[in-house]
C-alpha cells in the first residue's frame, strides 16, 4: 500500500523536439513515489508503483477530487488509485473506473469488481537516460476526467481541496 501522501511538484516542464514532455528525474520520482506536473495547463500526477510509472489526470473523473492525495490499493490484481473525496477506484494502468456489483440473477449473488469503462485520461510515460517523459494528451478522444482537467486548468494545485 502506498502511504506516502506527500507529493512533490516536478515544477516546470520541458517539451522535447519529439513532443515528449520532461516531468522529472527517474530516481527522484522513484523516491517520492508521486509527482505532479502541469502540461499545457493540465494537472497530471505521475505515480511510481511496484516498479512501474503511471501518469493520469490529477483530478478524479467523478467530481474532481485530488488523486495525487489518494492511496493506491490492489483490487483484483490491479493497482488502483482511490480518490480521497468519494473513494472512487481507478486503475493506474488503463484509467478504468471500478465498482463492486452483484448479479441478482445468480443463485447466491456475491459482489464482484466490474469496470465502468475508461473514465480517467491516462498519459503514456517514457523513461530515457534517467529522465521521465509524458506524452501530450490526444485530445481527439475524450474522457470523463477531461471536464475537471479543463475546470481546474491553470489553477493552483491546492485550489478546491477538501
């Protein structure tokens, strides 16, 4: 379980000639486990969890909760960030929203984790020469989290925290 709730900011981002955006040093992100960066005004959170880097919009698709303050839980073998506001669970790998539901037609219905589909925009992470890069978002495809990414665009990181 990831209990380090302190996030550090990667500060200024640098755009490379190939469009990739430098968000920090690999060792720094591994140490802090999570950093935030702004890409074109959009807040992104980059997690390092169990040997992998994941990047997603930092505002939850449900009501804009600060995912950078959430805890990471394993749900059915998938690493998920749990939104600190309403406990929505989002897979780090795909951005899917998960919920526990039952099939009432089963003789003894037992709750099972199911997907609501991809709700949170994820961003491709590239590691090169000790640096961590994020690909800019493909805005030709929209996700539920885009609403809050736009709503909080260019705002301070701590604005609207509960």
